C-alpha cells in the first residue's frame, strides 16, 4: 500500500489546481462549474489524479469534506454507457445517503450520457430493479442489493469500479458480512475505492483483503468537525423550551436542523412550529421511505427551512447549507453532540450549534461541554452555577420545572409530577 500525505497548505504562489489541471474532462468540469464548483476541495485534489488513473484508493476523510465528488467524477469519466448491466457500484450505509449520492452523480453523469439508479429498502422492489438493471452506475445499501441479486433481478459481474462510502459506518451498522459477500461477487480486476472516517480495525482489514496496491490519502481529522462552528448553550425551564426555540428561530439564519430524542417528539415539535407559522418538516425512523425522501427534498431545496429530526434518521444527512443546528433535546454524550453539530459549518462555511439545557441536565451537558473543550461557552451561559431547587414558596421543583407539592400535600398531584419526570439519563462516554 502506498501512502500519500494530507493536503498541503496552499500559498499565494501555489494556487489551487482546477479540475481540468487534475485531469477532469472539459464537459465534466463545466458541469461542476454550473453547480458552483470552480476549484476542488482538498480531498478531491488528493484523490482525483489516482482515481482517474484507475488506481485503488483508500481515503480517510470526514463527512462534509466533499468526498462524494472525489469518487463520482472518476467513475463518470472512466465508465461508458451500456444498456446491459451496471459497471459502477457505490455501497452506502443508509437510504438517505444513497439518495443524496445519487443526486450528486446525476448532476455530472448526464453530460456523459450515463444512467444512474439508487437501490435501497422501503420502496417497491420491482420498479427499482428495472431501473437498476438498465443503469450504468448503481448506488445501493448492502441489504437491498443482495436481495436483488438473490432474486436474479440484477447482475454484478460487469462492475469495473466499486466504491465503499462511509465504510466505517457500514461496518458499525453490522453490514460487514453483506459487504464481504458483495465484494466477493465482483470481477477481480475492478477498481476499488474506500472512503471512511477511520481506516483501522475492521475497515483496515477489509481494505487489505479487497484492494490491490492501494494509494492512501488522508485529509483532516477523523469524524465530523465542530471546530469551525460557534457554540451556545441556553438555560431554560422545560415548559418554556418551545417558546425559547421560537425566539431563536426568529433570528437571521439559513437551513436549521433541530434534534429531538423521540419520533413522537419530532412529530409534535414540527407540528407546533407549523402552527407558529414556520415551514417545518420532520424526519424519523417511523416514516416510510417516500415520506423521508420528501422531507429531505423539501429541506434541501429550502421550501422547508426547518427540519426536526431524531439522531438515527439524521445519520445519512449530508447537506452543506445547514447554518444552524439546535439541540432541542440535549445530546446523550459527547459523540452525539459532535454528530449533531457536525452537520453545520461544513465545506468552508460557518455555522452555529445551540443547545437547550434544562435544570436537571446541567451536570450531564456540563460534562459534555468540558470533554469537547466548550466549558467557556457553558460558563458564559451562566450554567456553571448550581440549578435552583426551590421556588419562592419553598416548594421543590421537578425535573420538568413544575412545582412539586411538599410531603403530605395532594397525593394525586405528586403522582402526576412523578409521571412527568423524565427517565434516567445516559451518562456521557469518557
């Protein structure tokens, strides 16, 4: 395996290369210009020369770094139209990511007259299989792809180039056996490219087994990057959270992603925001695939500039235009915070992460802030002081901010308060 260094810092006498200078044809470079891409991102500059030459590539790059075009452009340049069966294959961990990668491909594949199709669960298998059979490039989740192959609805023996996108997430989700079976089906002389936030452990072993003399390119830190975002914490009583959110949403902003803990919470909050006059959608695992695609489409186009989502549903969300991430429900730990806020301040843009903190969450969120070196922002919000435990009448408060009747008071009221208190919290990872 050959190793290439991370992208060098560019200086005025060392200008950024153009796509043409990296070997991209004029029609594809023009299609990129039409989309606003005049110069490649760092990961694209690193990968494109080797990928265009047909080399196997291992690339460590975080989500939001522009990696999709780093493999989309070489496939579009190197493959030729055919109506027989796919010659290009991209494996993605989630339906949402597969859909987004498909849209990225279509923008440049058209100039080469290449047909692109996506394959994932949750939709009718018949029409999907027909489109995939007659496509040149298939973007697929592993489970549905194996289903089509097992039913003899799709062949993979002509695949000349294969990409594993977000390989670490695929293996984390338990897809290693499926990915292995798929790679074993492909012709041995194919080009293989693997993109991942980490290249050690199972990902490294998979790469060693299924790539040949691969070139390694590394760009930036592993995982989402929150260093380019500004961070704020707001102390709020639980019953006042929605009102506080409405005030925040009235400020100048672009696409805003709001995280909640549960599917019901996503539906309820999105509904309440629509009543307040906002264009809001919801995204969670309880929705059908067409519903999820419509929600993502409306958000990506800006027709809904608010999207209320659960963590699981937002795993494949990869949009560069998100300016604000709001943790309406606090994240469970530091990893969840990074995953959420890492959705903004991407591809050189700015962004803000905002977290609401109720009195019962101060200790946990404070620990998360300290782990992520955000303690100063936490202190600036006045949250380092102990939360008040009593109101002016000497009554203690429940964790949702309601007054609790002192011992000996109304029994029915005390039971209601206990039901209203949230369940035990998850401790943050150390």
